[in-house]
C-alpha cells in the first residue's frame, strides 16, 4: 500500500511521474503476491483489506503517472497544452 501511495504523490511533482511509475508497478506486484499468500494461508486473512488498498493505490498511481508521462512528452514536443 505504501508504494501505491508514494506513486500517487510522485505523479504530481515535477518529472516525478518517471519515479512514480516503477513504484506503482512494484505496489501492484507486491499486492498480487500478498493476495496469493493469503489464499494459500501463509498470511492472516484480516490483511486482505490492505492488499486491496495497495492494489487500488497502485493501479490509480499507474494510471495517473501514465497520463502525466504522456502530457510531459506532448509538452516537450509541442510546448504547453494549457495556456493560462
């Protein structure tokens, strides 16, 4: 869950989307491993809520980071997309 939250924080910093993307992917992978451990009775079932929260934060961070990376690439190619 921590990696998912870190990826959400990184996506709003300057060029932090490139740091947040690996954090979100790691959070998604770790939540999948934890879910398998719970299914195999290697971990306590009460921690499933943290697994779901980590998965949601990781997926949300992944989506936002990808949008930020696309925006940054378009910004580098064409200049600012939003004029103030």
